[in-house]
C-alpha cells in the first residue's frame, strides 16, 4: 500500500521521470542504496521503483513508527525501524537480513539522515554510515545504487519552508528524476565497501541530476 500510495501522490507534486543503467537489475534479495536529501524523496523513490515493478522493504528512522496512521501501516507492511544510537540499532540489520533471505528488496539510506541545508539545491551524497557495508558483507547481497534528484524542490529547509514547498508544489510541479544504476558487489573491509557504495550512489545521483533543468543539472 505504501508504494501504491506514493505512486498515486507523487505525480500530483511534480513531474517524475525514471531511467535505468543498461546493466541495471533489481533482482530479488538485492539492497537498494539511495541518496537522501529531503522528507519527500522516500515517496519519490518508492513511486519510481513501483514503475519498475518493485515494492521494497524500507529501512527508516524509528520515529516514523510513532506517527498516527503511518506507523501502523509501516508495521503491517513489514518495513524496518532504525533506532540510531540505541543499543537495539543492530536489530534493524537482522530484520533486513531476514527480508533479503525471503527474496525481498531492501531500500536503505546509508547517509543516515537529511542534510541540514536551507536551500533547495542539489549536492552529492554525504558520508555513508557503515550499516550498508555490514549488511552486504553479512548477506552477500548485491547493492543497487539509486540516485534521485529534485525532491528538495518539493520540500526542504526550515519547517515553514517545507510546509510552503508542499503547498505550492502542485502548482509549480518541479522536475523529479530517479536513476537506477548497475548492481555492484562490494569488496574489501568495511571502510572500502562503504567508499565503493558511496561512489556508486554518487554516480547514480549525478545521472539523475543531469536530467533536471537549471541549477540541479549544473550541480551534477
């Protein structure tokens, strides 16, 4: 339902387009690694993936599970809460491993948060946390890099700017683009694997941003 809802709502807030690399393959049991720039980008990514026939399990901040209506929906659909800085944070990797073993695709945001910037511009992904590399090493799952651009045009900045962005997006209809790259097999120690994943996601983001007009394309 979450993917269907995103696929229904996102076109009302912007013009979504999707591309895939020639070697892209969203095989069952893959980890999808996406860049995180805005509160809007999970919906953009889910809508894009549904167009490609994929409805992933999402790893997301545990605070979302406390939101009325959304929380019970996340529980029912088996999405995975991540309690950063809590002793139970490792439980999220166990749940993700189990989902991959069942053949589900798992969507994760290795940056671990949204950049604290007031502007709506594009920028390369920030530093990755180690969770993605550890999950890939534990499971042997391929990592599919996904880049999204344009979501900050829907909502970004202060709380007031985010509300204003959401309210005006249906009129502005900003361009949104998602690009799915070819799967990568991470190798080496945790630090090396993390660097490889970040490079792959950054390249996917550059491709996505280049499909947008104006400053977003120039940023790439």
